[in-house]
C-alpha cells in the first residue's frame, strides 16, 4: 500500500511538517500503547513500526507494519479518546507528530489532504478486512498462507524457481504476527516443506509455488489489492 506522505502534493506535505514536532524511538520503544489517550498522529520519517493488538497477556496479533513516509495512530485520533492498538518501533525510528486538534484543523481547511487521508484510511481498512477474512475463514493454515503471500508482496524477489522473501522471519515472529502458537506455525511450515512448496535458504524463506498459497485462500475470489503485512 502506498505510504500516506507519498500521496501528497509538495505544498501539502510542507503544510503538515510545519505543524509537526520530531521525536525518536529506539528499537523496542512504544510510540503509543493501547488505552493511552489518542492525542497525536504520527508520520514516520525513518524506520519501521509494528502496530499490534493484545488478545491476552501472552498473545497478540499484528495489525500493520508501517515504514518510511507512512502514518500511524490515525484510527485512535479520529475514532475515540484512546488508541485501540499499540505501536512499537522494531528498529530505531524517527517520527513527526501532530496534535489531534491541529490535524483536525488541517483536514478541515485543506480538501486535498482530507481526500488523500480518506483514501489512505479506506485502503487500510480494506487490508485489515482481508486479513480477518484470511484468518477467520481459513483457520491457522490460512493465516500462515496469508502471511507468506503478504511477505512476498512486501519483501519478495522473483527468482527462476519461485519467490525469495528478502526479510528474516523466525517461526516465533510469524506466530506473533498471527496470534497463534509457535508450535502450530512450525507444524504447518514443516508440512509445506515436505510438500516442496516452501523451503529455507539460509535465513530466508523461499516460496517455490505461490499458487499453492493462493489456492488455500481462494485468492481468485478476493478483490482486495493491498495484501501486505
């Protein structure tokens, strides 16, 4: 999905930055936590942030991974008084933030920014809905298949014999993304490796048959365009 700030005209981008303040978060720092007062919206200038939802004290699910020139906190500041998810830096991350009242005024006064913001949120919601479809309709195996398709879309490199995911994901990382047990993920991946549709090349996963994963999720019946983690 195209990052929010890249959608703006230079004048509109400058308008946001004039009203913004800077902050830096180290790896593992929380930009905000679920339940905190939602009084800011954040724009990532450098780094990566994982937005996730806690299901219970030992279980959470990844909602989005957002990177450079994208935004986080949009649902919180426009849908209630508190953030409904948590956002955590997964590497050193520099952000700009704008206070809620200032952002609301910018959107009211500038129709182009408001239009692009609306389009961006609509695509985000579409992507979230697609994830729920994959996870709920197709069970644990569908959830893991969905992860690999989305990882391939974000980090995949086309190879003569498939798609190499050029990002390191441990089994525990995948389990944490999906909110299912490490043992379940490991069992599913082992089965697919035996089927020879997935393998591990050094630390990277290599998808040998992407259509196998698409068939699990009935991708041909899904109109969603923004399949990313």
